[in-house]
C-alpha cells in the first residue's frame, strides 16, 4: 500500500513558539528492525508510543514523521482539551449504556490525566482547566443541547451546568451569546508546546523518533516492511496515526474527509480582555455546524477559530489546509462580529489546518485491509487533543495483540457511514458546504434560511456537538 508524502504546512503561531522546527531528529537511513513502528508524530502517534513503552518497557518502538512532530494537525489546532460528553448521543447509537458511560468518563478523566502528565514531566504547555462554554448565538440554537443533557441524565451523569444569557455574556465578554451550558472538566493548552514536551519524554524513554522521514510504502506481512525515502523498517506491528493524511489511502479514504479549520490570533491584549470581562480562561464554542471556537492564551491573546468546511479535490493536503485566504477571511469576520468592541485590535497570526472528519464526528479504529498487524486510528473530527490519550491506549493494545477493554471497545472496527467517491465527494461536498454557509449566515442575521439551503444542509456530516 502506497502513501503520498506532502509538502510541509505553513508553521502555526503555536509551532513558532517551540524548538520543534529547529531541532528535528535525524531521518531514518538504512535497514532497521523494531517491534512496533508508528507512522505519524502527532498526539495520537506519541501517545501510542508512550503507552507502549509504559506497558512493555523492553519493546522497541519507533516513530516516523514526514516533517517534524506536531507539523500536522497536532501543532495547529485551537488547543481545546474536551471530553466526549457533547457526543454522548452519537456514542449511544453504537454503544450500550454502560459502554457509552465508560467512554464518556474515560474521555473526561483523560483531561485531568493530561494535566498530571504535564506536571509530572515538567511540561509547560499552558494547561488551564477552566471549563468550556457551549453557547447559542442565534435563536435557532437556543437549547440545542437539550437532547445531550437528557442523554447524560439517563446515564446518571451531569457534566453540564445550564447558564442564562446574562451569565454567558458575562463570562464570554460578548452579548452575542443568547444562552449556554458549561462543562467544568474541559481545559486548554498550547498544543505545540504539548507536542514538544511529549516528544522530549518519548525520546528520554528510549523511543526512536525519526523526523524528516516520509513513509512511501507499507508491505504487509510478518514482519511488515515500511519503506521510507532513505531506508526500510521491519516491524512486528505497524500503527498508522496520520490524521487527515489517511484520506490518501484507498481503503480509508471513504471513512474520512479532510475539512478546513482556520485560526486567527490577535495581538497581546490582557487589558482589553479585563475590560470586557473575559478573564476566567473558559474556552467557548457556538452551535453552528461551521463552528466558531475561541479561547484566550497564556499571554493574553484571543485565538479565534472557525471550522469553515472547505475541502479539496481528492482530499489532497495542500494550500487549503495550510493558509486558505477565503477561510481566514470568514474566521476574522466572525471574530469581529463576536467582539465588535475589539474592532481595532490587530490580528498578528493566521493559519489553517486539516480536520479528519468522519460522518458522525467520532474516531474509528481498525485493521488496515484486514491485516492483523497493521492498525489505524483516524477521524478525530476536531476533538483530538484530549481523546487522543484514549486513542493511544486503544492502538497500543491493538499493536500488542491484547484482548482487553481498549482493544475491544466499541470504537474498534465499528460500522461507519461513508463518504461518496470522487468526483461526487468534492462536487456534492462543496454544494452542501455552501448551503450550510448560506443557512448559517441567514440565521445569524435573524433571517429565515432558504428552503433549499435547509434541505441541503441535512446532508452535512455531524458537528463537534450533538444538537437537537
């Protein structure tokens, strides 16, 4: 099976604050043998490697990264560390009550675990567990969380607190929010600093990391052979942790579609943030399908993102996922709409990135083409910073051939709704995406969306939260 190397993405503001771009490890050269080789040096790949060494200290573990660790989605996301409680309805669609509650609690606990991991290893990733606000910015979105809260109550859990419009406006510093709920367990991080710290811990534990090492071909067998630009690795087990780049593999291409998400970061404005009252460190999302997500940073900026849904033909990872001007313009416009009192505050950094969206916005794990020693975990759908900790446990158990609750959890080998092949995928996806964009613009303007736009929007994949 062939993988397609891609050029590096434009470094994000987060990546520029690390040494990751300047201190890459040596590329793989020559022939090597290992127990487990992991393709991809982001959160999923690094958590898998760290979990493997924790469970099997003598195992030989190698990570291959085509550019630098964190150079993909892990170093350019919004840094939201979220649970799976907002997706509890979707979890219940393929889990029984006990399984859904177990996964929900595990994802929530992973947030606290991340903070403990950073403290234990001296990683200053700006971990801040100040909670998350899920808000409504149109009348159509008020109480859109009711079904999710009801599903949680049926499981005997209450992770959310309802807030009235006045309290939401007070906490967010913006009167565009009409209502909301608060999930206390959530956190934020500077994601590239987290990658940098995880990479340091991995190297110190004896994990081999080869950056600047593009995988070109994987030959199944026992051992499997992973061929790179300058070398080859023979391994008992292979793990694919390549996020949106998995869409180039024919057997995985219909499980995910890479979609654009873009972020703009303002200049440092701690005084202005105090003036508007956004001082609690909460992360915020609205209820649009093309979700707006925003948080403050450790140095007093606003990092404002938008899932614009822009796609590329053939799911190629190119400029639309690096620095897409149209998507960035939409993102900055929503920043100005949400915080009009900050109209004159300059944007100092802007970048785009790919999200590997499944149809239901939850990840899927499995064996590639039925091979027992080649496993994948993809489809994080914009919520991978926290849940990737669980992904590492699942993939480590699969790679070690264990029969345990992680390797047998309902996310493994689950049946997913698939996306159509090209050219329907691109043409139809663009049609639906533009309809969603028009529909949500109308709703924000207090207007009734066109009937055709409402109809076409129904074909869009699920969003970050389950909405009623």
